[in-house]
């Protein structure tokens, strides 16, 4: 990693992910969005609703990366312990945040803001709120830690509202080739290409489409010139092997899911 | 955690997960299957294709939990470094495994087992293979570490073939109630129920079905008697609040995804 890399980690909080009840969707969303902003997601962890585990992970990850995002555990029930854990990790008191209370007051109909919902107005002292346009109760930021909801639609809306607080580096560009050749046939030339372009991340992912096997070869770099050179090298390699890419995605087109 | 808990961790290996290219599906699968076998998944991490990161995580997790599963990075290309990293983590030499070679020879048509594919026969010395009924190249086991493919169908097939090597504890049972009440209304009674049954894991998850908001309340325990008592307490709570559960899933019925 060069010095200019802006890095992030994600901490997914919740027994329900580790029990198999709920399939996480926030990692995939944040990975794509952060990388597009020039922020490399370099670590992701899932921890249960355990104060000790959450506090330890928060302190390790916030020290190791430029940004830490957490998802989950900010609702009104007793298993929602994220705000308390963040306060503990920072050694801050936790208390009702007047701004958060005002947001809840404006969100709920008169009389509906009960004691439990008010629990969602508690933040570590000095936290900056992250608005929740979907269901009212805000997330919050303490230093480089951003605390988001677990429900994917809410986490995504919160993220879009905080993007202007993030300072990214050069975005990671990717150039991908799909080709109907097995990885094993491509591998020697692909490895030689990696040796020629050591700073470019190269990944190979096999696929099977309608019974036909092939490989997606992905080149990733923040340097568009080098990336274009490596892409030309890969185009040549595929041609030498007597094939052509069935799909080529130059930088600027988002990588599709697979 | 009582002493009788059998624990596991999952290490997901691959730049493609952290770049947003690929959505992981192995965590969700393994979480559900392990818990059904009486093995609690207590930690999951995603690391890039970095030798240092993989070796560090393998050594930390294999020491901390009864079982460690890894997914990804066992193909034929130069970005597939998992086998080498496992060998390094254990301080073992890596070499062609004759049994793995035999599996590859029987899988590929004559002449198709090229040098690159043979790379997938390399394992740390003494590793026990994990068969791959889908695409030939095996996974492997070293002590309490199980190395699986990243492709979900292959990882799942490998897992089913190694289940008889795992010794679980008492399976975690769950009893879930879906009710059209907001979490904030349920929360005080739910917290009181938790205080009455401190050994039962209780989780609350909001949902929105066709515009109607509600809560899924989930009780989890390895003790079926205590679980039944707590479930009765929750049934009473819901009735006291003037509602009834729209769906109740007693132990034995798998938890649905959400």
C-alpha cells in the first residue's frame, strides 16, 4: 500500500448475522461505495452483541484504519448496545443528545416518542449525528468512527448523508475481462503480467454461464495509465491464446456483482 | 459462554469481497449449518489477498476457537495464496499432495491436467483432504483449520463432506415470534424477560411487511426447558400488550432468512 491510500474497516455487529438468521448486505454495499470514493475497505469483521468484543474491535480498527464504519445495534431494545460500546471505547460519557431528541420529536407523531424510543437519542458526548431519512433514529460519528443502522436500506441512506464528511484518495479503477478460457490456461501469462505490473492488483475469478466455464480477470489500480497498459497486455495475452474477451469493462463502468 | 460451547470462526479471503465485486454468501450458509450442528460461529472476518494478513488472522483465530473455516484463494492463479499461507501459519512445508493429485487426475480428462491445475494439488504437509464433488480440486484440513473454496456451491459441497469430522455441542435452539408491535412498545417487557432468563439470548429485529411495521423477537438457548419457559413469558407479554404473534416458530423449525 502506498502512503496515499485512504483506508476503511467495517464492523458488523449482531448475533443475528452469526446465527445465520440474517444475511448481511451492508458489507457489499459499503465496499462498492467506499472504493468508488477512493477509500479502500481493507478489513471487515462480524462480532456478536458482546460489549467486550465490540469495544475491543472498535479500538483496534479505529486505530488501524482511516475510517471505521459500524452497522447494527442502535435500536430501542436491550440487545442494542452499540452506542454504549462506542462511548466505552472512546472513554466518553453517554447521554441523551438534544439534537437527536429533536430529530425523534419531529419524526414521531405527538405522544409516540416513548421512553424506549428516546433511548435512541443517546450518544457518546460530543458525537455528531448522522441523519436517518427512513426511520428517524439517527446514527452518529465520533472522530473517525461512523455508527450506522443494521437494516440495509437505513444504513445506505445514512451513508449517502455522510459522504461529504469523507475525504478519499484516488479512486480504485478496475478493468475487467471475461473470457471463455479456464483459469489454468490463463494463469501462466496472467502471472507474467503481474510480474510486469507489480503495482496493479490482479484477480482471477472462475465463472460458469449456462454450462460454459470461463474466467473473469480483473485489474485494479489507482493509476489509469498503468491500468491501460496492463489491460493492453491482457488483451494481447487473450489473443495469443486464440480467444477474445466476451465482455470487457473498462474503468468507469461499475463492476457487476458476481 | 459456558464451557460446553463448541465455537468456530470464519475467515473469508479475497480482494473481490472487499472491493465490492463479489457478495459473500459463505458466511450466511456456514452460520446456519454450524449452529444446527451445535457449533457457535462467534467470529467472522474478511481479509484481502495479503499473506501477512491471512497468516496473522489464521493464527489468531485457530487459537481462539475450536474450529476455523476459511473460504477463497485455492484456485490455480497467482492470486490464490491460501494454501501457502496456511502452511506458513502452521510452520509446515507445502508440497504436492499425492492424494490430491490422484483426485485431479481422475477429475480431468486425459491430458487436461496441466501444470497450473496441478498447483491445486499443493497442500501443507500432513493435511487431510476435503473432497470437492463439484469441480475436482480439493480443500484440506490442518488440525482445526478447514480450507474451503470461495465459490458458494463448492464451499457448501465441501462442507457437507466434512461434517462427520466436526464434534458439536448442544445445538442452539431458537423460538421466534413475529408481532405487529413496534420494538419500542415491546422493549420494557422484553428487557424484563431477559432479566428473568439471563442465560437466554434475546434479540429483537424490526420488520416492515407491505407497509406494516412489526418486530421479530427471537429467543435462543441450548436448553429446551428454559427456552419453553421464556417463550411462554414472551407469549404472555404479547397478550398483555393486546396483540398476538402473527407467526410463531418453535424450536425445530429453521429460522427463516430476513
